[in-house]
């Protein structure tokens, strides 16, 4: 057992050096099965290695919050600009047209208004995920939350056991407990725990020192957008995250709560895939928003 009393901070992150792998564009997936690679390739563009995931799963814990009152009206028109849609099975079946051909990262733990209270021990049936033809399953992890950490890690572990049998990737979603400091040390810990317990993708938050978080995570890291920011700041967040090693964004509120959601997601897409700076992205946003 590792000796926790002699925990030495990591210092050698090999910054600037890509993880050693030869012939697959998704980090850490080289030794996976064909089906797993195919699904990952639907999410992460083989040419850029990046992804813009559109997250609209908030209602499963927050109800019909701003921008998600009517997903058919607000989100469905944006799907054509996204590389992947992250939603719950209830929304997928009831609102998302099945002919849109969008890869789905399905929220696969249960949600309640008590936040972590149910996510930690309810995982959807793998057969339902297969019926829905999902490209990935997303499961929350509450690292550092005494009451929930072990149960959420067990949930992720179960998800990986079930999903990998069918070549379905699992995304570990790192939730931030109220008492947690949002720094590189914490996100480094949470992302690594997710990856080492089998997650194929990890979703986390951008922070100072993010390049170390991304470098030390052996699978792709995508960042959540978090609370709504002014568009320019949200694009700056995307730019910095990509520059510091993120493989994409899994963004919700900063897209669907924007004054011009379609313009915003296209600008995010250009920053993530075409390497636009945040300034160029913002110009693009303004131009598109005027149309
Ligand atoms: C909710 C989630 C959201 O999908 C995630 O937070 C991304 O959305 P946003 O960019 O609005 O933060 O995991 O549990």
C-alpha cells in the first residue's frame, strides 16, 4: 500500500511533450478494442484530436434552468455545430431526433435535486445504453467528499466494467465539492483517480496550472464551462484550456445561456479545432451574432 505520509508533490510533468503513443489520435486509447476506438473517433475528430461536446444534462439535478426550459427549442438547433451531445436518457428519448447522427455521451448515473445523493449508487443498465447506441457513458465522481467519494468511485468502476465489455468508453465527470479548493493539486488528484479507475475520458474544470493536470492524466481531459461568463471570457477559457493540453470542451451554460448560442458554439468550435485565439473567436462570435 502506498505510504500516504510520504506523499511528495509531482514535479516532472514532461510539459510540452505529448504522451508517447504511435498511431491513434485519442490519448491513452491505443490499446483499446476497435469498437472503443470507433466510438472515441466519433467524439474526438481524427484530424484535430479535439472535441466540442454540448452539455445539456443539467436538468437532471437542477430542473428547467435558464436555457434548458425547452430543449427542443434551445438545444436541438445547436446540435449540428457540436461534435457530441451530453444529455440524459430521458431527454435523448423524448426530445432529440434520432436522425441527427450526433454521437451521444450519455449521463448514466441518476440525478436528484440532492445532487450527489443518488449519483453515487445508481447506474443505468448497460443494455439501455446499448439500445440508445451511445458513444460514451458519463458518470460523476465526488473526490474529496467524505460521504460520497468511495461510492462514486465504485460507481465509475462498475460503469467501466460494464461498458468496456461492449467497447463503450466511460467519461468520469469530476464534481467539485463545496469545501474543495479548485486548484491544480485537487483537479490533478481527481482526474488521475478517474483515469486510473478506468475512465477513458475525464471531464474537469480549468484552473491555474492546468497544464500539469492535463499532462498527468493519461486519457483526454475535456473542460466544463461552468457558470455563464461574458462570451469573450468563455472563449478565453476555451483557448487557454486547449493551449494547456485539454482535448476539448464539454460546455453547457456558456453556450445555451449566451445571447447568441449558435454564434457562440461556432466560435467555440473554431477556437478548439482551428486554433483561433480568444480574440479571433470573439470577432467570429460577434459577426455571426449580427446575422
Ligand atoms: C452537470 C454537468 C454539466 O454537463 C457540466 O457542468 C457542463 O456544463 P457547464 O459548461 O454548464 O458547466 O456535468 O452535472
